[in-house]
C-alpha cells in the first residue's frame, strides 16, 4: 500500500491522506515497461529501487518521499519511499511507479543516525 497527500487526478492538493493498494513488480518488468517509452527508459531502474503497479492507482505529484508498505503478519513494514513516475501527474496503467528500496540503504541509515 502507498499513501500520500499529493495532487489528485483533478490536479488539486488532496485535503485528506489518500491510499492505494498496489502490487510490487520485479525490476526486470519495471525496466521493460520504462524501456517501452524509449529515450533511455531502459537505463532508469537500478537495484536500489522497487517498482509498483497499481493500475490507475498510485502516487501523484506531491507524494514524493511517501511510504510504500507491506503487511507482514499483523504489522506494516516500510519497504520503499516514493521516488518517481511519469511526469503526467499521477500513476498510469502499464508504467510502474518507482520507489527507493529501503533495504538497499539500511547501512547508510545506520551510519548516518548513529550517536557520535
């Protein structure tokens, strides 16, 4: 699931926190989808990223940095932070939205937040 306060499909800032149920897709699928757009799309997706396909649901402009969470047993786990999608405003069916893969940066987070 992803949540955010970004713009709605109508282009206005949401007055309420919105959520979308989405599915995580493989980086290979994500790369192929972005490559279909041309202009270097096949070079965008890196291992430190995680992609979602929510159909027409997903992040919009203004949602950057927001959470991507999955439910594990009875708790929610943060797996990603909203990074980018198409510049068309909101998620578009067939082109995955891209998140920073949190587990790829756990070492940096630990070092950056450690007591001196």
